[in-house]
């Protein structure tokens, strides 16, 4: 009798529900603001994994791509996504980033705003506005950004839920490799007919531009093309939905501020920036040391993986007062939610657009929003590398 096969378990629950800020706070306040996370955490032979916890040092690492290279991403997440922009450095990175950056120019964002972003959030809110109660994560925030990014990539919106599942499995691939590889292969298999159709008959959309784009007179190889798409779809959907949930939870747990924002929508950009600082959805960025180096007197050996803890850096008490608190009215200061330096997130303007439109529409369509007391324990931001609430049950005046 054949042995029964068992599905590979998903990511460890502790990783998904972790609350790491207390540990990070201790590291930042110590003499050496660099956490030694042990040997070979990133895989056999990778060496001691260091994590940079304070803002000044994290900012410097992200700006210095010669000493701290992005090539480690090819080994880590690249095995699930393919050839990645975030794994390139130097001239190669500049050339491919310039190609992709054209797709996120302001005129393109304006087009997406009218054609995709607003219609999608309207449809989602149409379904719940008459009900008077809903889980905002399940019905809005987890669906909205993924539908937008699918629309941009030419994927039918009815398949966005499948892409959301693949995106989650690809993003957590290092913790469940078999599942991650299957999701990666399935996404490419789905996208291949769409790509081939654009090769034969360009339609002028984003995917057509990408398929026919050239670097040094050469079109993108399939490996680079599908690598970018497997990065774009998870990054464009997974990250923004978590931040949107974080912003709504911040407002719902600060009712006086929520009332102010209901009355004065000019506060929405401030809500977004404070939420990005306070609870960014992706808390770390991977680099590798290209030489023996010191960070604030802490020695890092050449070849060592270096994790830049953007989540911790955004809580640095040397830069922000009461950094663990969500507060409107803070002086404007640069945060690291989208990174910085040569690899600063290309999608940050799209993310801000989605957040601005989404939050405004939620407040327009769902008056008198409150946390549902029957599900108060579910309203928790959690996770180690990816942070957001798993559920956000609310009540509101039906409309």
C-alpha cells in the first residue's frame, strides 16, 4: 500500500503572530544596535545573520549598495520569484529599474486612479454598505490592492483571489519551500498565455509595455519578465492591504482622531504616513556585506547576511518621541517603510494612491465606524516580517 503523502506545513504560527518590537527596542537601546540572530539562519553556509535595528544605521546601510549588496535576495526569495530587480545592483539595477519606473510615472497613476482604483473600491463597498457590520479585512482590505495590481497586470479581476493565495505562498516560500515553488510555477503557467498574447498583439497596457520593453536593445528574457511579475503581484497586493488594515485599526482605536478625519479629509495623508511609520507591513529588508565592515562599532564579516529592520528603525526613540504610539500631528520626518537609497520601493506612489482613495471611500460609505465589541480580541496587528490584522470586525450605519 502506498504511503499517504502529507502536504507541507505552512509558515510557523509563531512567525505569523509574533510581536517583535519589545526585543527590537532592547537591541536599539543597547551599546551595539545590531542583533546577532545566530549562524546559518538564512540557510546552510550563509554565515551569521545580523539585524540592524536603529534608524541612522539602517538608513546608511540601505544607501550604501556597494558595501551592502542586494544580491542575497536572488538566493533567498529569488528561488521562488526568479530573476529579480531587488536582487540586482549597480549598472544592471539602474538599467532595469529605469525601465520599470516608466510604468509608475504620474500620468500612469492618474489613469489607474480613474480606471481601476476607484471602481474597485466602490464595488467592494457596495457589497457591505447596506449591512451595518463587516470584517473589513475579509471584505475590503485583503481584496482591494490585489484586484488593483491584477488589473494593472492585465489579470482578470475574478482571478484576483487565486493570485492573492499564490502571492501569500510565494512571499512565505522560504518558510514552506515546496508550497512556495508550486505557487510560483502556477503563477507563471497562468501568466504565460497573457504574455504571449501581448507579444503577438500589444494592447498598450502595462503588460504590453513590459513585454516589449528593451534594455540595451534587448527585450526582457522570460526569466526577468516573469521574475518581475512574480515580484509585482505579491508586493503590490500583499503589502498595501496590510498597511490599510493597520491604518483602519489605528483610527478605530483612536475615536477622537477618527472623528477629526471624518470631518477633515485633508488629514488622510498624515494618517497614511504615521501608519507607515508606526506599523509598516514589511518590517525588514535583506542585504549581504561585500567586505568586512563595522556598523556602530559592531563588526560584520564579509559575506554575512544583514537584515535591515525597517520596522524597528521606524520606532527609533532618537528620531521620534513615543515611537510605539500612533499619533497625528508629528513633525514630518522621513521613515523607512518604503526603504531608501537605490532600491527604494518603486510602487510607493501607487501604494499611497490606493491608501488615500481607499481610506476616503471607506469613510464616505461607512458612517459611524466602530470596532465590533463581539470581536474585539481579533483586532490585533501581528507578525514578524509581515504585519497586519487578520480580521477587523466593525459596525457602522447602513447606507
